[in-house]
């Protein structure tokens, strides 16, 4: 496959030049020229051209006519991540979305659960909407390890042929599914923010951010099954619990070969921070350069405490040593999407915004009315945060006293 | 301006710039406020092979000369004139060894300096001997295989932090200037102590201390050159190091100007950014031109030195004089352009003005430089 | 120790802007850099080499300009560099990329450890590292924040590392050879050295083309990629909301009213 510019149609308007994420297009003598060494065939330019002057050309047989037995693949699967024998809430979110997709396709929603002594958890998965749960219960699977989990999942997929597999984009999920996708030659799309079905083609439409969140891409997997996606925590809505929902638990057993792990888990160390885990938090109060010194950060921490939220920091604050790197929100720190994000003394450079702009409500407090943070804030306050923060803390304390 | 640097010189300049912008800039304000000596920056420079860029390869350096030294010094000084001094003053203290040391002396002292493991310092100035360097009272009495040093050196940059000191002392006071000699003294030698750390107006990340010699016994192998050559060693050293001070001044001026233009672009008055006002634009033009002229003079002088030309006294003095006067003028104007904010210690610009001042004073005051230049031009006129 | 570090040259997405008029990406003036996570991988590889001896070979799959990134990696202390580049690889998704890289690594030869950065800041998938270890069928440890120990002598060659999790970390032991992906907590990358930069300028970069690899051509490039991008668009810009005006007390009062029901 290649790409070319239909020079008769090209007007040299340069729209494609601006849109290309790889800088692969130049306008030479008023016509667009695509540098094939830089072009990755992503198609952004095709979409942007108002004159339809850019087309993909086929150099080899079309890949749409592979006679793959794709109809043998049915059902939507959700990998139900468990830790310490409890299914994680991200799985319930995926079951919620999975149900929608399964209904659109007219197929079953199935959970996949690996662990030790987790049969009661399997029942919970059914209460969240699964028609079936494939349960693999073995002592070797008590804690996640890459190899046994991937081998088992590959075996299950090869045997039961799901058409879609969803998994949480957690540290476990991402390591696991990347490895599984290779074993079954499946397409995998990470960190999906949108999942839909193209009913005509019976395809999963996977939408995800790229370029640090600056652009969105819609991806399909036309010729390989299953179509696999990982989804971040808190992106989808949790499936509601229905204790009357009935389903089937299918217990599977495999041998020592599948359960064997070359890597060994020697220890699990929990580091409990005084504040809530940033990426899980529903409320985050974040401080930036405007806090001026580490002592003033206490104002941020006080407000966070009253609201029951976590403390975040901009890169400037972390680089100055006022908070540790684990609190950093932004391109080079953590990406968060809490319900409420309160940015104190943070100017709102793009590097910070990409880390928090999907928060539901953004409150910005800054003395500079031109600070970029106000372009994304739901509520903006131009003022002295040293006056406002203590006042807010006081008022919330009163209001929230139950 | 394109100075037609070699590939290696461009690498050195770019590396120094990267260190300055990524590592020095974030620390400058703190180290200035608290007077912290930048050992961590020295380590970074050492890891990047920058400490020996003016030292011969056979002694562990990368084989460059004055040009490499000024390129690096200017870039580092753009971020902080105090932190860059740990490196630049080491060059000053090392040049006597480079210019007058025997092969043994070079082999003994240069490798550690080239690798950044040790720093150096130059000890000439005394309480009673500043511009009048000939009036030094520190004595070095020959006793068998040793010289015994007695006296106090004042305001020595890197004093207390460096391990290697090149010190000028008088062997025979009756001979005046012709009775002086230069010696290598090591930190830790018995009878060699340091005075308190000075509390300075600027370049506060640099350490300035007295060197106190009380019957300090140093082996005769540590004599640099011959007895009586003390002031020749000093003068030749200054010829070599003055472009370094000048480069520091150019860096301070450039760093200040860069900050100022950035500030001016976003500062709005009367509905527009203050870069729109012609009066201020003229100030920027003058500053930029003067800095470029200083830079060109420094580079021309460095190239002369590297070509092996022994007659660099006048040019060296000119570079130091012009660059340091420019730095003072530019940084003062930069504070002015920041307006009220320029006067506030919360803002970084006042530091540049405080740092610039010393460049007009040390390594020969600008009045001494003018004297040197005048002597040269008069002599040259007569010989036509 | 023979260490392979996989890197990617990416546009500096922290500096990518959206043109407010056309709502499209402005790529002009955006530099190409070594993917930040890969800088940590290079540093860890160089540190291991300094401790245990051996070589660090940097591998990248990309267009010819990716050579710049390889030279930069050499200036940071790596020994060898390999550019895997061919028109046939264009349009690869993570499956095809990890397949191609794993074949290239097999061609390069024996290795004890492969180090990858956690993810690339343009694709943000974190899939290629685990993909390579799956293709090569070697064990993996992802999200490594510290290498505790490496044992190279004796029959049981292995390493022990701390793997970062959401709650803290796990201590994992893996036999060698294995693949690890690293996070930023693992080290502080050094600056290039002058000698390194000079070496980087002179060194010959080994090139690997599609024909040099023992691969199924149907599994390369766009054709070999199970996933296909059908659309790229810029998300609608988040609009600013309302500014709250008034005295501090007034503003706070308003804000508390607006938010109090939203607090779980």
C-alpha cells in the first residue's frame, strides 16, 4: 500500500502539511509532495484534504479479500482483573460497555477470571451482566504473572474464539494483553476512550488518543480476531449490579505447562501514601509555581484533606522539590480524570493540560487572567490564592460536616 | 553571528549550553541565595568531559585551548556567573602549570583537574597588594629541599574548595617584583589554612576565601619556572585567562538580555507589549550590538592565543575591559527594562547586575587594563 | 553483558499545538527527540554495562532520519547502533513493529537483556516491549523501577527487579535472557559527554533492510498490521466555562454552592 497526491486536484493549500503528525508533507511548486520515508500511511492528510487530492494506492493485493473464517468468532469477552482475590472495578466498567457492544452484535457477554479461590467473584461478574464466566482457578494463578496468565488466556481464546476481548489498561492489563495479542496474531488497541460497533461490517470501532492526547484516532481490526482493546479506569461507566441476573460459570483446568512461570514473584510491597492514590482519586487539588514555596503547599493539602481528595502538582512544583514525582500531573507525570480538579497557581501549559483536561469539572485559581488554564476551566477564578484557598477550605469544612 | 567554529567547538558549546539550561538554570537562584558551592555541577561537567577542554590530551584533557575555554565559559555564565566561576577560576589556577610547569609537574597535577576530580585556584592578591601586585608580602624562604611560605592571600576564588593552588610569593623582597616566584601548593599541606568565606555582593555560588600560610613547608619540586619569574608567570597567566573573564562577562550580559526580551514580550502596558516602544527597542539594539562586539573581541583574542602568538597583552586587556564594561551597562539597563520587577529579589534579573560588577574589578581592575592598553598603543606608535 | 536497548524517535509531543483556526495539529517546528522513556532505558543499559562489562547495542525501527536518535544514544554511552529501516516496514502497527524488531534482534545475535522504555509518547500504547518478548518467547518484567541484582555467573543466570504497580511494587526474579520495560523512577539519565558526541559523529550505523531478515513479508508494514487507522481527528477543544467574579469571600461562597453536590 502506498499513498499519492493527485496533482491535478491539489491546490497547494497546505492544509495537509499542517495536519501531518510526522512532518512528511511539503508543498513544492504549489503542489503537495509526500515524503514516503517519513509517511506512516496514517491517513490524516486524506481526511483533511478538501479537494480529495490524496489517495491511498494499492501496491499489493487488497487485504480486504482474505478469506478468513471470521464468523467463527463470536461473543464479547471482558478480562476480569483480580487482586488479592477481588475483582477490580475497572472490570465492572468494561462489563458495562461490553454489554452494550454484545447487545449491538446480538452475542453473549463473557467474563474471564483467573485466580485462586475466586469462584464467588465469578458470581459477582455474572451479577454485573455477564452471560458466562470462564473461570480458571488454580494456586499458581493466585497472583498475576505474565507467562501463566498469557498462556492460559491464549488457550482460552483459541478454544472459544471470542470476536472482541476487552481488558483494563492497568499495569497488569497492558502487560498481559500485549503479550497475548502476539500469541494469537490479534490486533490490539490501547487506552480506548470510545468503543462502538459498525454493524454493517460487524467491526469494533476503537477510538483512542495519541500524540499526548492532542489527536484522536479511530482504529479497526478488519481481518484478525479477536479484536482487542484496553480501556483506562474510570473512562466507562460501571455496569449496575443485578443480583438476580443468571449466568453460567464454565470452569477450565490446564496443566503445569500452562501454569509455569519463568519469572518468580518474590514479594509484594505496598506503599501507602498519606494521600489517596492520584489516578484513582475523584477529587484532586493541585498546586503549581504560583504556590511559591513548599510551606504554602500546605494550603493545597489542607483543601484536599477537607474534600477527601488527592494532592497533585505541576512539573514546576515537582522540579522545585515541593512535592515528589508521584504527585506530578501532566505529560511527563500522571494522567488523571477525576470528577473535580482544582488547579491552584498552575498556569496551564499544554504539558500539564494533557494530564488533566479530561477531568469532569476543572476549577482554576490564578492571579494571571491570561493564564492558559482558564481556557479549559469550568470555573475560573482570577485572584489571590493565598486568600482564596484558606477561605475555600473553611467553607467546605462547614458545608461537608455531616 | 557565525564565528566559523569547528565541529568539535560546536559540540563543546552545545554541551555547555545544555548543561547550563537544564542543570544550572534551575539551581542558580538557590545557590546564589544560600551561597552553595556547585560541586554537583562540576560532577556533571566532569562526566561530560568538559573540565579538560583547555588541557592537552597527553595530560588527560581533550586538547583544546582558549577558544574552547571561552565557548564553554560563556554558555555556563549565561545561566549563572557564579556557578561558572568554579570552572573558569580553575582554568586561571591551572594556567601557570600549563605554561610554566615541567613535564613531571604537569603529569602530577593536570590529569585530576582535566577529569574534574580536583579544582584549582590562583593566589596572588593580598590585603596590601591588589593593583600593586608587586607589593606582595608573602614570603617563600628557601631551606634545603623546601620553601617555607608565610603570609596571607586575600579574596581567592575557589579558596577552600580547590585542592591545587598556584601561589606567587616573594623569595627575595630586596629585589622587589623580580624577587617573586610561583609555587604549586596543595590543600592539606601542613601550615596551609583558609580564612572565612567572604560574603559577596554577587557571584555568591563562588567561594572566596583567604589563604593563610604559616611556616608552610613545600617541596622545591613545586617551584614553577625559576625564582624571580613569579610576575612573569602571573602576567602570562593573566594574558591567557583574561579572555575567560571576558567570556564570563559576555555570558552574564547575554543571559540577562535573553531574560529581558522574554519578559518584555509578555509585559503589556498601554495596551501593547513593551517591545513595541521604540525607545526601549533602541536600548535592546544597543545592548545586543555591544554584546556581539564583546564576543567578537573575545573570540579574536582567544584565536590569537591559540595560534601561539606571544604578543597578546593588549588584546587580552581590551577583551576583558570591553566585555566587563558592557556586562555592567547591559545588566543595569536590563534591570531598568524590568521596571519595578527588576528591583525585586523574587525576579532573576537583579542577580545578573550584582554578578556583572566583579568582572570590572578582578583579574586586573579595568583601570589597570586601560593602563596596559595605553602603554601598548604608545609603545607601538613610537616603534612605527 | 550483552544488552540491547530499543528506542524510538518521536516528535516532541509536549510541544505539539493545535491550530485554533483550523483545529488541526501544528507540526511545524516540532523537534524530533528520543522518546523520553527510552532515554531512561539507554541510561540503565549504560549503567549495567559500566557495572558488569559488555556492550550496549541500540536498535531502532524507523525512517532514515531515526539515525539522529541512534547517534544521540551513542553520545550517551552506548556502543553500537542498528537502524532497521525499509519502505516495507511503513505503516506498521505494534504487532508488525514488535515482529520486525524481534527478527532484527535475532539477526543481531546473542543478548542477555533487552531494555525498552515503558511507552512511546506519540503512540502511547506500551505494546511493543511485551510484543517483542512474546515474539522471542522470553520472560518479561514490565514497569521496572529498579534493578536490584544481576547474577551472570553459574548456571542460573538471572536478574531481580522491582516492578511498579498501582499500589507500590513487586519484586520479580527472572532468568536471563529477558526483556524489561522501564519507568522514569528507575534513574536520572546523564547528559552526553564530549567524547561520546565525537564518537557518535564518527561511528558507522549498521543498517538492516527487510531483505536481511528472515521474515514473512506478509507480516510486515501496513499489510502485516492487524489494526488499521481509519480516521484521525482532533478532539473538539475543551471550552472554557465561566469566570467567578467578586470578593474572595463571595467567590468562595459561589464555588462551594456549585461544587458541594458533586463531592462524593
